[in-house]
C-alpha cells in the first residue's frame, strides 16, 4: 500500500493559514466528496431525527403530562406523578422481575455458551464449520417459532417436567408454562447463540502457542486454561454479556408468549399502559425508565470506569 | 485430557438445548394427535391444511413483502451513509453518528415502537403498513450500517487509487470498483435485516392497526387459542422460510464470517 | 538510451500534510530524462512514496510545480494524467479477471472495443501470462500478480511508469528474476520508469540514475557507480553499502587529517565542490570494505596502514568479510579467500588503503 510515509489518515487539520490548503485529494474532488458525504448522510439523519429522536422527545414530554381519564387524552399539565406511580407494587414488581431475569439469563447464557464456544474453538475445518452452523441456524430461525416451541415442552407431561421428575424432586405433571421459569428458559434459549459467537471469535484468535507454552512451563491443561485461556477470553465474555443482558431488559415477545400475561417484564408494561388502559402518560414514564435502565446498563460500566480514571488522575496530580 | 472431555459433554448438552425445541416443532407438525397429548401417528394433514389456508398465505406474503421493503430501505440508507462517511472522513461527525447507530441498536424495540405510537395518537395519524416499515427501518438500518460500514472501512484506498491512476473518472471508480467490492456486505446486510423484519412481532402488533397481519402476528394469535398440531405446522413452515435467507447468506460469506456479523461492535 | 531530454520536472515541490508537524517534502527539485530508469531510494518515511503520489496525482503539492512534457500538471487530477502506477501490493481489482484488470484503463480511455482486445492480448503476452487471462488475481502467485500490475499500467502507454516498491512482496530469487525482466521491459518499451525502493541493490541493478532522499529532501542524484564511490554525504555512503568512516579532524588544501592517519589532499577524491559545500557536522573519510586490504608481511605498504584485532569472520562466498576492532571503533574489510585463511579470531591484523580509494564527504549528525 502507498502508505509508508503518510501521516495518520484520520487526523484533523490544524488551523494554519497556508497559501494552498493541504489537500488529501485534489481540492475540487475533496470539496465535492465532503459535500457529497454530507448529502449522503442526510437520509440516515432524517430517519433518525423524525422516527427516533423526535418520538423519544415526545415520549419524555408525555411522561411529564397528566392523563385525563374523562377525555382519554393528555392534559399538558406538568406532573411527576407518572414517575412516582412507577413505584406502585405491580410496576415495581415487573421492574425487579425484568432486571432479575436479565441478570440470571445473562449468567446462564455465559455459563452454557462458554463451553460450546470453547469446544468449537478446539475443532477445526469441516467440524468447526458444522458446529458453527449448529449455533447460527437456530439464531436465524423464526423468532416467534423458537419462543413458541417451549410452550410445547413445558406443559404437564412434556419433556422438561418429565426430565425434572427423573431427579425425583418433582412430579412429571408439573406445569411450567406461564411462569417466570418459562420466561427465563425462553430468554436463555433465544439469546444463547448471541452469547456463544463473541466468545468463540475471541477464543479463536488466541494464539495456540500460548497454551502450549503454558504446558511447556509445567501447567496442567486445566491450570493452563484457567491461567491463560480464560483471562484472554474475558473480553469476549464481556461482549456476550452485553449482547444478552441489554436487549433482554426490553424484551416483549418472550414474556408475552411464555409468561402468558402472568409474568410481566417492563416491555409488556409499556405496551399494556398504551394499549390496555390507554394511559399514555403512564406508559411514557415506564418507557422512559426502561430507557434509563438500558442507557445505564450500556454506558454505566464504562462511565464508572472513566470516572475512576479521572478521579485517579486528579488525585495523583494533586498528590504530585 | 479430562478437561476437554468435560467441555465436550457440556457443549453437547448445550447444543441439544439449542436443537431440541426445533426438532420438537418439526416432529409435532406431523403429529396425528391434534392436541399433541401423545404421538398420534405421522400425518402431513396439518401441513397441507396450512399451505391451502388463505390467511396463512396472505400473512406469509405480507411478511415477505414487508421484509423486502424494509431490507431494501435499510440497506439503501445504510449504504449511502457509509459512502458519505468515507467521503467525509471527519472524526467528530463519525463519533456522533456512531453513538446514534449504537443507540438505535440498544434501544428496546418496545420503546421505539411505542414512542411512534404515541405520536400517532397525539397527531391522529392512522396506523398502517407505512408505520410498521418505518419503525423497522429505524433499527434495521443501524444493523445494516454496522455490517456495510465494517466492510467499507476495511476497504483500502488502494483499489480506488489504482482505478484513478488508470484514468477512471470518479463516478466510474465508484460504480466499477467501490460498489462491486461492497456487494457481499450489502447482500448480507439485506438478508439480515430481511430476517429481522420477518421475525418482528412488536411493530405489526402496535403500529399496524387492525388491517396489518404478518406471519408472526398470525402465530401469536394462534398461540392464544392453545397449543395444537396446526400451530406447529405453521411454525414449521415459518421456520423453513426463515432459513432461506440464512443459507443465501452462507453462500455469500463463510460460516465463520457470518458468525461474526453484528457481534463485534458493542462492548 | 537516455537522450538527456527532460520529461518530468519537479520545481520547488513542498508537501505538508495537515496532520504532520514537519513537511513530508521540502522544496524538492528533480528532473527526469525521457526514457531513463530513475530510482528513488531512502529509508521508510523519507518522502519517496509521497513524491510518487505527487507525480501520479493521488496527492497535491502544497507548493511548487510539477511539469510533464512541458505541461504543468500540478493541479491535473490523477485520472487525467498520462502517468500510471504499479502499486506496492499490486492493487489488482479482486473482483475482475486478469484480462479485465488489464482492460480497465483502456475502457476508461474510450479505446475502441476491438483494439482493447488486441492491446490486452499484447500486454498479456509481453508479461507471459497467456495461460491465466481468465483467472482472478487471488488465484495467481505473487510474481504473476506483479506482472499483471505491470501489464495493466503499461498497456496505457504512460509517459512515465511509477513503481512503488513493486518487488517488496516477492522472495529473493523471484526479485532477481523480476529485476531483470523489468529492466528488459523498460528497454524494450522505452517508457520512463520512476522506481521507488528502499533496497539499494535493486536500484543499482536496474537504474540509470538514482536519487537518495532523506527527511523529505533529495540528498544526491547520481548514476549508481558514482553514488556508490562518491556518496554525497556519510548517510548516503552508509545507505548504499557498507562504509568505513573516519571523522576528519582537520582539513586544508594540503592534507586531510583523521585520528590515525593523514592523507594528501591532492590525491584524495572529494565531493566536487568540497570548498563550497556546507558541512556543519564536519567531514568524514569514507573507505569501502573492498578498498580496505588485509596486509600480509610481504604486502607493499599502502598510503595508510591501520592495526587492530580480528573480531569476526563471515564467509560470503567469493570473499570473506573481516570485522576488525581498532581502539577507535570497528572496521569492515573484504578479504579474498587466500588472505582470509591466514586470519584467526582475536589475532592482530594490519589493514591498509590508498589515498585514491578514499572519499571525503560531509558527516551527518549521529541519529
């Protein structure tokens, strides 16, 4: 490539006043491509503003408005009642339930997914392709069907209760449909492929020689795995935890099918408020809280890490 | 090595967990006992019945057309954005745009759909297909962008420079070199967003109004009436149709690449 | 071969990247003659590739002019310049066959369809790839890809062919073969070649003239033999081969004084305008290893005689490279096989050279 002595490509221009502006391409094409570039961004930005940002601003505004039960419309009177209402029992229970289910499902996905990812990374060639296919295929299979499948496996006398009864603790007539357990199984099932793939791709990139070096230095395979492979694969685990945990929080379909209206998650509360009672203000407030939870879950850890870094920097500087 | 034995056992159990429900659906679609209480002998009655069913056919067609439109729009928007970004090469804009992409992906679909729903109620806009498509494009275009832009940013200047050096005018460079090199990622993005749209329950349910029915909403409706063999037949067919784009995508890009799609951005 | 008729002139060309603090090229003046094989050498980051990009039009100079065949092309976009490039990693379009790659530029040039085929066939034949016309670049070996890249650029009959480290990715044997092939093709077509490489041997093998660049400046332009025997400064001397350098303590019209010896100024070759040349870092005497003789007891006494101990002996085939440690530093001498058999590690050895084999040029600041 023609890059050996070109300085960093993505860097910005300093505000110097030279006679000829430093140009990456010829001035005409550069201006043209910058203008064209901006124009090409217009559809996305239009889409994002009209269908994404504006609706969410509306949502935020509506969550502070008052719902008029007589007219069935919103009165634009500022109130925080919709938010205080959130701590009412049923809503709050659903919240706790959502977070609980997400956390448990994330842990379960990582625990079930890691060995699969590791096993795939140990194979090669055709076998590896087949195993990957075995993971990817369920992921691309119609989502509702995958959720629905568990309805046929969790009822009294179905596969799962029967298997549990083999332990002797429960009867095979146990009905797990429309329970928290059913929702949890559904979530773990649907998100499992998403938790396998990132771990696999990180494991695959680990230099096999590192593990061999550990053997050579006297480590048993188990110890070598624990000291070398596991630490190196943790970034993949982190990605898979995010990929499972965050979408889980806002899940609608799985609890709608497997929870049967009994086990609710935040997603179902939002739609219920909008379409059931028609109380948009309440629905908007729940949606805003869900939004907040998602943003904290996604950027929270990084934000905290950044704060810690900042704090240490300030502290070390003041000490010096 | 006992270590690998443990891993193998755990992995086999995990893979069984992934496949048992799918096999169960397929098996029960041929179950002679309509209520699925026991194995009632092999029959293709439910499949025949489903395939002849007008509602099923309409909904399948609806889902398919909607998914094609959504995928086409998403890919078009995402591709132009990726091209634009390549032209701009502005670090700050990129970062702003990146967070908008990420935000669209992490935002629960329920929130996106209900916020649009709220606007339709406040502004008295009628529900319908247009809104279903629009709301799906919001997040599908983000995924499409991720796939296409990943390829676009890997695409070295080298080929475009060579084309210019050989005398190609800018639009020729774009049409003959840039676009052809991007085609695989465009197709994969298309197939992925197609699948997302085909799978979607929330948008058609809440933004479609009474006239919009799709395969997922059909299944959701049937489930409410209980678990029967004909639901399984619909489910099996839906499953089969959903695998067509997967295998199309697989022929375009290797299993390994497809496995990596969309999983490398967050985090 | 060279008619000394200027084809390309760079006049005071400066290139400052916005993101870099120092300019990549500083006030570069360079003239290429029609039909010559010109190489730019220098270590990575010296500005040679940038120079190439400026000529090809993929970059624009911050100031200065580039004149090709009497026409100022400084602001002409790349795709309108009659100059084409063989890129470092070939940049063959992966989605097109060999024939389509070669035809790519012809199609842009609105060459009639029928003559495109003829020209492509001719080009394919020139580089000997008749059997692979329909293959995709990914199916070819590195050497074959290299030849496709060459054909693709040459088929457009460029006024200048730019080559950016075109052999960098090939193994040694293939490199030597391709060097010969390039030289032959250049002679046969008569196209002016501007060749960029960091490998001085490659440049020596093929070029009519060589330009040595350092830190964005053209340090010396000379034919290969002159650059080797009369390097413009110590850095050039070091880059284009092994050089034994002795710092000059003082120098006047009569003598050149180094730490261990004095040389009569009249016999020593010096940078032509030695009197007027600026040498802020002083001067050095340069002696190539092949001019540094290992002296036996009966050898005629040369002008300069040095004593040290043998630190290392490396067998190089036709000669043996002898590393000799002196109190002031290490020297390298080439000994023929017979002389070398009399040497042993750690043993004392005498080295000598004649004043006319020494060359005095400006020193450079230590890196």
